[in-house]
C-alpha cells in the first residue's frame, strides 16, 4: 500500500451488512478496485466468529464496528434462550472483538497517519432507536448505562484522535436523518415511519464538530436498502452541515445472476476534507464492475441536503 498524503484522493470501500456473505473473492475484488481503506459496518452474521476471523486477516487498512447480529445470542434474553453454544465455556462476542483487535473501533478510534485521518466508532452492537436497549449487556461489556454515557465514550475517542479529519463509523446511523420509512434510518416495519437512528451517535457527532473537527463522512448500515412494505428503495445518502451520511446496507451483498456471481461495495472518494463522490458498485466474477450507481456527487443536483 503506497503512502498517501492529505491532499490525495482516497478511495474507501464501505462494506454493508454482511450476514455471512463474505468470501475469499471479496478480498480479491477489493484489491482489483484498488481501495486505500476498508470500513465494515457490522452484522457479520449471528456471532459468526469464522466470518470475523476471515475479515481480520484482510491485509488492507481497515476499521470495523459490530452490529446487533454480532451479539445475537448474548445481548437479549430471547437470543440467550436460542444460544447454540455453552455460554459458560465460550464467549463468541469476545472472540470476535479479540480477532479484530485494533481494527475494532466501537467506542474507540483508529488513526491512519498515512491518510491524515482518524476513524471513530459509534456504539457497537446497536439495535437502533431512542429506547436504551440491552442494558445489562452494555453495562457488563462497556460500563455504559445510558445514551449520555455512550455519547461520552464516543466523544472521548474523537478527542483522543491524532487527526482533525474524522470519519464516524457505526452500525446503526444517527438520529435526525428523517422520519419516513424510506429515510436512511427510517422505521420500515409496522407501524410504518419514525426515526430509528441512535441519539447518542447524533450527539457525539455534534460535540465533535463543535470541537473543531472536520467530519466529511458518517457511514453505517443496519437498515437495509430494500424496504419491507414497498418496492421503493431506502435513501442511501443524506447531506447535512458539510457531512455526507451513507447507509451502505445493500442486502444481500452477494447475488447470483445467471452464471455470474456478483458482490457489492460502496465506494467513497475523499479529497482532503471533502467527499467528492459515493457509488454503489457490483463486481462480477471476473472482478470487473458490472454496474455502478452514483449515489452522490459534490456540487451536483443528484443529491439534495436534508
């Protein structure tokens, strides 16, 4: 990987909710795309240790957060009743955290000096919404008992970052991007509508921005692009206060089309402190771009700010 400088264009791949769809070909595809940095928004599978192990071995600069499915058998009473392993002898949640090591940025940061950039993780294992869920899980694992305490951890991570150029990486996105079902964090189950974003994430972004940090990109997943009640697709992009918000959860991310097997990646182009373009690309089995949907271009009528 060649060293980059602040002024150079960075090519960032954001990997949406994986749900066990990760193959060796994904790493090869990322090499063919020539990306500088890879960001994972979580939901690798239902505590899928082997998927996380494979991703941990990816030899490209990376950062990741965990989603609600990554604590599927641990965070809730419902999940613990269905747990397929002996929780007194094994801890698959901790195994996943240990495997990712410094690449895991939930409530933490990872500095990338070669890019003059720091990635800050939001609350890991988020299920979304404005109700504080899974209280015992968060207290035991992270010592957190409220949205306010959760915000404090995110802000502390941002304050400790080496760089003023910050990407926020979450599983669920922040509250405030719209309350329609088709909005980036909109509720698409009955009753339809409502903002299901994370309020602690929103507050952490606001405090970090107020502290003088530049936030060109906030990216997340959790809320899939395909809505449950309509053929309409979810809005993948919102723009506010100079920040591009990207929901990368195009699920399923690997599909079979005739004889061809295609996989999707969201590509973000970052020029200094500015996102210039975001695209959703599908890569075919020959590692060529089969299709590309441009979701955002700076100074384009393609996107309207929220």
